[in-house]
């Protein structure tokens, strides 16, 4: 028996009545003094299945209001009992309060820029391993090409991230990006005020109009997963 914790919330901010979490278990409130947390009780640690991860995210989203954005916790926060979970959350209450204040009224959006016409070279994303008949020279050449391709992808990602920042930096509070994989050029996360979502979506549309040769995909709003250090 133990508890699975979903998120950290302001003091006294309990889940809506009837909120159900992983395996259909009721989600309850843990009072940690200056902050609180949402948790559910289970006979054993929930497995990280696609369904459980989806429900975990849904519970966090249930706490998003115009004024409150919970601090989402990565899947797998498992404690022996509710008292232990509450004590752990309460031990870092000042950090949680700072994050809650920064997230209040904000949501996360994601942008992915994807090659629309053709996929990048396979060698840029595959691990090169020498076969039994591969010479040392050929192996080193393959590694060098892989590294060069990866550097090219990194430069493409940096340029794409800079392009997006040039159109959105006046709107977003914070951003994160990483080089894409496969056909993705770059993945960007933005922290956006709810009041600015209209302007933000318009900026994304301008990106699409400006570069029709690539695919610009927008997802969200989400809890601010990318901005929890």
C-alpha cells in the first residue's frame, strides 16, 4: 500500500469532487502547510503504462484554472503513505510556492517544426555499429559522417529555434528547445499567459504562412511540464 502523487498545489486547493486518478482511484488532497499535493492510494506502485501516464496528466490538468496552474510532478512519485508524501512536499515548500507563483495564469504550449518535403538522412539518427567485416577505416568514416550529420541537425535546430523566438519572444514568459528527432527539426516549449493565447496562436499562424515548406505543429495548452527544474 502506498500513494502516488500527481502535483503540488496552493494551500487548501483540493481536487474537484469526484476526481479519479490512475486505476480509477479517488484523488485526495495532502495538506503540507504552505502548499498541498494531490495523491491517490494504491495497493502497489502504478506501472508506467501509456494509460496511466495519460491519466496522470489528466489529473494535473484538472487543477488548471484561470488563477492556478499546479506544479506537475513526473510520473512515478511514490511514497509509503500519505504522511510521508506530505512531509516530503512540505520540506521544499518555498520552492513550490515560488514555482506556483510563477506558473499562476500561465500554460505550456509546444511547437514542432517538421521537414514537410523529405526526411533527413538516416545516418543522422541511427547508431553506427561495425559489422564483422567492416574495416577500421570504414567504421571511422561512418562515425565521422554520423557526427557531421548530427552537427548539421543541431545547426538546423538552432536556426529554427531562433526563427520561432523572433516571432514569439514578445509574447512568451519562458521557452525551452531541443533538436528534433527523425523528421522533426526542433521541439520548442513555451510558457504563455492565458490572456495572451490569442496573440500567441496568431504568431504561430504567421510562422506557418512564412515558411510553407515546413510543417509547424502546435500542441497545448498543457501543464508546464517543461519548466519544472
